[in-house]
């Protein structure tokens, strides 16, 4: 089957005069990386067995003494796509990472972690499918300047939508259609100056085999939201990488830049990446309630309980940036009665409204992640937390009662999050889905980030302390 698929890809490339084959893969930190080969050098054997890659310069991967890994295209997933931005016709193939000898999956490969999580889910007999739908928030800016030097540091962001530009003199005119910095939710044109950019992002998603769903302006000026249809865990993780790639490149084609940074503005709403999750057995949604008066099934409640219990460790995976914790100050998980879960957009986990006639739409929404998340290990971690809650029969309220202190919030900082992951990780290592070495390496990268940023003075410190 794999050889047949490889042959059909080469036939497609020849028929459409594809000059370049782009081997795409994802690092442990979530970067979408690539090696490009000319189509003349790509054979069925190359597509079937992959190409060698030096991993020693990729954060968190092998050192120089054992640097080789192999990029093997996943030919069965249908994840290949034509690059909409390449000047030369280019076919992108998303790859798995395998060891050069024995062809086993590379332990630190994020995509392999998602696959292991799904295999473990099936082995438990709980479900055989996990669906994820993602809503992604981001800012689109006209200008973004920043620098860190020995004798100073600064950042300055600018958008024509910003209310701070209401008195600015432009070369032609000031269009003057602006909302307040937090009053832009669902605004229409001309106040919404980014409508065409978002529409082009949706259409381009369609070109790369991601089924587009919706777009709209978010609450803050220059802030946007994009949504695409749900899919199984691996497919959705691939689609997140495609979406971020497309968003950045479409914005760039308009002379702007897009950022998924969770909290670039102090007083604006932050940007999240909302996970909509449901478990299925074949064509049956297991989150659908079985009795009258219930919003979700008992299994779904246990799934939520697992997320609540392990939320601080999950922060390290789903909020892996120091900047993430500036956004999380507005997320609340102190109460978990049924009324708090249903529709509460401030809750860590909520139950979105769903028509009674549409049982396929019954799901939970996890609100606290942001787009700093590596989508592959993010989906895997949420699957494992849910399994743990189901196996322990842990209701959301019971999960909070397990706390040894009165503090029931999410982690307050990246440091608190990676300390939590160091001590609360057994639920992730069940079935060999995550390994301790993989998690130790990941925590080491988070620690390096935290310690590096903690050494730098920031401008607000000069305002507060220069005259002490």
C-alpha cells in the first residue's frame, strides 16, 4: 500500500510539474521545519524509507554523537499539500521521525507521541477515536519592533486599528473607524480592517486540505480568530501546523505580521487556542448524556475530572511560554458545579451549548491552552489526562477536593508549571506514551527559557525602581 501511495504521489508530481518535494516535520518546541529535495532526486524508495536529517541543531533532540534521524513521509494520512506560497511548484509531505537503525519511532518525535496516545486509548477499551476541534486566536500587526541589547531593551507594536492611532497624521488620511481596545468583538468593516486577511486564510486552508469553518474579529483591536473543522487527534495536530504556517504567510503577503504570542499587549485580551474534545466508539459520541436532564455523559465528567486534577502539569505542555501566564490571570477554575461548566467561558473547562438534535456536537472545550502549545504533545497530554480521570472515576468537584492546599488555580508561572510536571507525570507515561527522558528534556528546555528571561531587566522595572 505504501509503495502504491508513493508511486501515485510521484505520478501526481510529474503530471503537475512539481519541481520540489518539501519534507515537513515538527520539533519538540512546535517549530514547523523542513528539508527540500528536487523532484528529480525523489523516488518511491525515498518516499517510502525517508531521508536522513542531522538533528543535533534542533532544540531538545540528539547531540552530535548521535545526530542522525530519518524523516519518513506519512503517506497514508493524506496530509501532503501543495505549498500555496512557494515560487516554484512545491509539494509538502508531513513526516514521522524514526531512528536510522531499526526504523522505530524517535522517542522525542511529537507526532509519534500523538500516535502512541491514540494506541493507548484504544488499548484501554474506553474509545477508539478522539476528536479535536481547534479555535486559534492571534494578532495581526502593521509593525512589530523589538530588541534586547547589553544596554537596553524595548518593544513597540503598531496596528492601524489601534485606538492609540486616532490622532495620528497619515500620508493620505486617518480613516477614523476604530473601536476601543476591548470593544472589537465581532465588529464589521471598516472598523474590522482584517476581514479580507482572515477570509484569505480560510480559503488557503481549504487549498491545503483543511476544512475551514469560520473567522471573526476578536475582542481586542487587531486580534482575530480562525476555526476549522474537527478531526481525529493526529489530523488536527497536522492542521494546526498548516494553519499557523498559512496565517503567518497570508499576513506577510499583506505587508503585516501575525503573532500567536498569548499576551503581546498588557491591557488587551490575550490569545488562546481552544481545544474542543470528544471521545467516540466508531460512530457513537461517548460524551452524549444517557439520561434525561444531563448535559454530558458520566464518562465525559470523568474526563473533565482528569484534566482538572492534572491541570498544573498540563500547563507546562499547553502553556509553555513565560508570556502564557500573563494571559492565564483571567482564567478561573475555582468552581466546578454543573452550572459553572455549562457555558462559562471563564472556566478552565466548559461544556459548550449544543442543540439536542445534534448529538454529534456534544463536546468539552478546554480554554486555558494557547498557541505556544506543540499541538502533537498537547493533544496527547489531554488524551492521557482524560484517560486518567475515567480510570479513576474522578468527577470535576472531587478532583478539586484532592488539592492539599486551598489554592485551586492554574499555575501562576512557567516555573510553577514545570515543577508540577516534574512531580505529576505518571499519567503521561502510562503505556509508554511519554517517556521520562522525553519529559526531562522538555522540562529542561522550559527551565532554560525561564532562567534566561528571569535575568533580563524589563522597562517597567526602570519606571518602578530606577529612583530607589
